[in-house]
C-alpha cells in the first residue's frame, strides 16, 4: 500500500509491505526500514524500527495522525496514493474569514459592518478559560459581515467576521 | 485539642484532589463541591462526599459562598479548605465561615483583607521595612487619576487589578498610547475574575526575576519561612515553570529575603501558609510585590526540597496546633522543578485547547510527581483555568532535576488536546534555561532567539502513521467480511466470500 505523506513541510511517499503478522517493511522515499509494530493499548504502539525502540501515541485526525514520540508530537497527513491527488491543496481566495480559534464566548465586538479596518486592528474580544484574547484583522479591508454577537458562545471554527 | 472530622474543599481540579489526598492520609473525611459542568471531574470521584452547587460559570457555583456554606453545614464539615483562586483570598468568605462556626483553613479574615488588597499590602510592607516597587499605594478608579498617576510613575508600567492574582487583570503598558486599551482590558478581566475592577499602577522593573518566599505561621506567634521558589518563567504573566532553589539567589540574599518575609508575617500576625512575592532586579535588589494569603499552585516544589507536606501543616495549624518545626529544622535539600501542564497550544501563542483527553499516559519512576486533576476520557471544560496537571521532578542538583524533568516529559502522553508539554521539552534543553540565565521575558523573547533547533525523527512518525493507516484499512475490510459472515447465509457462501476478501487483501 503506497501513501502520499506530508510531514513537517515535506512531501514524501511511503510504501507499507506486510512481511509477518506484526512485521513490516516501510519504504520512505526509496529508503527501506524494517519495522516491528505492536499495539500497546488503545492509540499506542511500540515500534522497533531498524532495531531502535520507540513508544508512539497515535492520535487520529481527519487527514492522518499526530504521532506522539518521546520528545516530539509530529503531525503526519497521509492518503493512499492511488486516489490521492484529487484531495490535494484547495486554495482559499476572496474575502478573509475570521473564525474562532478555540471554543469560548464573545465578550465584545469592536467593529461593525461596512467599517474599514487596518491589518492587525482589533475585531473582537473572546474569552475562554478565564482569559480574554483579542482577535485581530488578518489584513486591511472593509468589514463585510459580523456574525459575532456579544455573549455568544462559539465552537472552534465558528465564523465571526468577514473582511473583503 | 480536637481535630477535624470532615473538611469541605471549596475548589476543583488538581488542587481539590491534592487536599483530598491529605485528608485521606490524615484520616479526615472529605467533601467535594462541584458545578454542573464538573460532575465527572476527578475531585468529585476522589472525595468521600460530593454536592452540586450550581451552573458552570464560577460566579454561579464555586464563588457562591452561601451554597458552599450550606453544603458544609448539611454535610457536617468542621472546616473548609479553599485551595487557590476562587474564594481562597476572599475575606468575606473567611468571615462567613467564622460566623457559621466552621474553620477556614487559612489566615484570619482581617489579615486576608489587609494583605489581599494589593495596595494595602504594599503600605504594610513599607511600614515593616520591606522594600516595594515604586507606584501607587492606593487603588485608583477614575480614568483621570490613572492618567495622572501613570504620567507621574512613567512608562513602561504595570497595570494590576487591586483585588488580583494569578496573572488576571494584569497588563504591561509600554507607552502612554497603550494605556486606554490596557485599562479597559484589565478592568474587564478584573471585574469578571474578582468582582472588583479597581486597579493600581507600578513602575515596570526591567529584566526582573520573579522570586517568592513560602511562609508558615501558627496561631501561637511562631512563624518560619520555607525558602524561595523561582517563578520567572511566565507566559501572559502567569507562571509556567517554577523551581527551588533559585539559580539566581546568593546565600546572603536568600537569608535576607527569608528574614524580610518572616518580619512581615509577624507584623501582621499572619496565621497559616502564605507566600510573599518579590521582584529581584538585575542588581539583585528585591522588591516586595504582593502577598498570596493562601496555598500556591507551585507549593509542591517547596515540598520536594523541604520534605514537608504543606497541606497537612495547613490543616494542623488550622486545628490550633503549634508548628511542629522551627526555622532551624527547615533544610533545602536538592533541587525541584515544576512544569504546569496546561491545555494550551504552545505553537499558537498558548491559546486554550479544551476538549476530550482521548488517551493519557503519566510518567513515574524516581523523583517524579504528577499532581493531576484529569484522567483518560475526561473532557477539559472551557469554563475554568486550563491547567490540567503539575509535573514535578526532584534531583540532587539542578542539572539532575532538569535531566529528570526531560525524561518525565518524554514519558508523558496526552492525546486529544494540545498541551504545554512539547514546550517544556524544548525549555529543558534551552541553553539559557540550562545556564539559569533568564528573566520574565524568556518565553516571548529569548526562547525563540537562542533555541537550538533539533531535527525531529520525522521518518519514525511517518513509519508509525503509515503502518497504523495500513492496519486500519485492513481491519475495515476484515470487519466487512465479518458482518457478512454473521448474516444467516449458507456455509458455502461464507467460505466463498472469505476467500474472495482474502484475495483482495
């Protein structure tokens, strides 16, 4: 099985071949690695990779895993090469959408529709976990719409302000 | 003297668990209180009894004195431990406990009032001969007065909530232009955190170290200090790493600050555990900042180097006992470091990252302590402080403690939410931290500037992820064939299907 992988800004190919019940050969960009992989609990595995031992936490994400290694958490996005390229980079364009970076509450809205804002200008203040954070304009422009209302509880990714 | 039979813990999270542990070791019953959002919090699970006190927002639950006192009476608790935050420095609450005939495990209401209100504490310190940072000695409320005082003190200055603590309602104001925004933000935070929006101003001390002295006093006039904690490494004016001893203090300055602290404690007739916070400037001059009239988050650091149990000592002193130790008995042995594990993303400016802890593995082994308030499967709520645990490492020397902390961090796994653990891994090998050479700007400035970047073992991560993905796909196909097998079909059809599936794998 061949995967297109992106990790820490790199794009590589990784081929997984099952050799025994828990034994694999993983070829990463042409370099083969002999890996013994055993699950050590839900979301954890012990890897012996070319003889080196690693305990890995495997946190499932929509597009792959965050792999928790002893000193690093590394996001690995991957999909099977055969049907891969279609899912590749979709580029956002047009108006800038400012969304909630965390779940929380809108404490204050500092702009209104139609207002011109400079890059870095405060748009609204959110409170989460007792801290207030000001969300700023990603670029200069005119406020096209304001979905945020004072007192509104929002989830991560909720649309707050659109700048055109 | 009669000991407590039952203690109510007016708090949540790891500190409530910490107090429950002390109660259990002392054979004292524990009563938890919890908000609607906290039914499944660890402190509720660990306590002997637990009672709901209201909706999720603190103002409607953990800050409701009436409901907490009602639970105390109903459950027959003879004392209340307030932990830190919430009502721990609320003089009205301490007084209400006294009036209800329930012992408040902390100082007397008058002392909380005198030392808890920051400008009054500064005035008392001045009277006790303890140096303070130049600034206002009274709270200021009107914008006019704030502008006038700011001009007198000069910029940069610190704007602080008079009723504050824990970094809330606190802002650095670099220039006069930033004053208005900072005042708005500080007041709004102070109002929501403490119910009081008055502020005061202090000259900003440049390149300061944040060093505090732990004190302990009984009701019989005995007061001792338990040496210092170095709390300089902060983000958003909140501590993230603490250690003891401080690599910055000389033996002379350590003794001097200890003596100043004891003098101030005796001056106000302080009883129970408390902490005096100092800024120490680059010339090693200490300035008293404020007193925390409660147990501190970072108390385990002191416990590890002094071999004392501060919570048990708090309880014994509150029972009216004399301190079982004198100043001469207190020794600082070895070195301890604490890392506060927050549900925050260090890669995105320490933004809160609440959510469900999908999987959790906690370090152990020699010299490692994890004071946690969470567990695997627990949902970290958005309503409260994002600290989920305090990881503490002890070693004979600072170097040993750092190496041990790095080892412990490497064993610690929290899946499902972002935490500050990866940040600690980087700090524990940062040249400035290893050299003990840092000030309060470390996280924002020196950290990035001087960090030695190490290449992560990304191939290992790719191999792990690719194999797991491979196994997931294989398991999905296996499940498909199994569900087909479970259907009431004839033997030959099952065999045929399995062979077909096997051929595809």
